[in-house]
C-alpha cells in the first residue's frame, strides 16, 4: 500500500482521521509505527482477490454477503498477503496477513447460489 493510494482513498471516503495521513501523529500521539491503512480499503482488496480467484476478475460479479473484522493495524508501505481457504458450500474464509505474520483482517465472503 502506497501513501498516495491511501491518500486517495481517504479523499474518496471523506476520511480525515490523522492516522491515515500524518506519520508524526501516528507515532507520537496514537502509538503506531507508521500511517495506518483504512480497514475498508483492506476489505476492498480482500473482495477483489476473492473475485479474481473465483470469477477471473469479472468486475460485474458481486458477493451475496461479506462479514469482516479488522484485528490488527496494517501500515502504509509494508507488505501483506491475502490468504483464502478453499471455498466450502459457497463460502470463502479470507484473511489479510502482514509481513510479520499478524492477521490484520478476517472475513467471510458468500457467493450467490447458482454461480
């Protein structure tokens, strides 16, 4: 995640919380090691990955239901990976793992039946 991408997402969502753009605030006031990536932006990446795997990136495909929870911060400029378990009964368990092995987000994505 780059600082520019994070800034654009903040602008798009009208989110002016300092943890998403001010490195000094993050470190000195909030106690984070760097600027924090938006949970909803992580969710977008998680759903995009799900769509890429199951529907070859078809942008028209939407999940029937998504449930997610952020569990640990993800920081700008740091690597991460999206891990998805094998789908069972139309449901995919997905998680985002940072470069240190911490799970940053967990989710469950359910596809429409009949797809």
